[in-house]
């Protein structure tokens, strides 16, 4: 099975730099969500800002956190636009090619040496780490009574449907790679 073509990053960050950026982003998203919940009627903009900040901070960090916990080593983080442009329609393709996403850069030897279960967990962590905040942030703010939070909750979770399909079905998708690692284990 051919390996998906890797995106060339605009810039490479060390693990420490990438982790600091993402931890600050995740903590900032939590603070913004809390603040939006305190503002009540005026919290809608803060709710959107919270989710966007989390969106740019959760995926690569989740890969690193789970992978590192299970013994997989990383060489750094790549900063670049989306790694799967072909999935977006032309207008969105232009936007997503320019948004600053981080990708965890895995040490290939470490990945080969890891158990299939560790590889599966590391691959799945990115998608799981994206879905959880898209449920929790709008869900918390809906519970707090922030206007339009229910619609935001529905919208962010509808966004998860193509995410889950893409990560499950496309060549190189994280959930597909996790499944392949698990199949390797049982095979």
C-alpha cells in the first residue's frame, strides 16, 4: 500500500515550541469558553473564538501526547496548510491551504518499533482529540445558556461527520491507519 505524500511544512518547530503553542492554545480556549459562559447573552463571539483556538491546537498535540505516552518518538512539528487539500471545494481549498495547522512529525524508526496497539492509539488520538472539544465547548456553553450555543453545538458536530468519514475512508486518514494497525496486530 503506497504511503500518502507528506506535506512540506512552511516551518518546522521543535517539540517544546509546538507543545507550548498548543498548550497555550488549549488553555486559552478553555479560558475563552469559561468567559463566554460567564458573559451569558454576550458570550457568542467568545464561544466561537474558543472553539477556533481549540481547533488549531488539539489535533497534533493529541497525536504527540498519546504517542509519546506509548513510547513513540517525534522529531518536531510541521507548520503548514491542510494536508489533504483534495477534500475541499475550490474556495475552501484556497482558505485551508493557508491556515496554520501543526502536524506532529513522527520518528519513522520509532513508529516501526512501536506495537500495533500503540500505533493505532496514536493515530486515532488526533481525530478523537478533535471531536471531544467540538462536543464539550459548545455543549458546556449551551448548558450555560449562551445564545446560539445549541446551533453551534449542532453545527460543530455536523462538521465532525465529514471529518470522521475522511479520517476513516481516505488513504492516509488517521482512523484508517489506526484500523490498519489493529488489523496488523490481529493478523
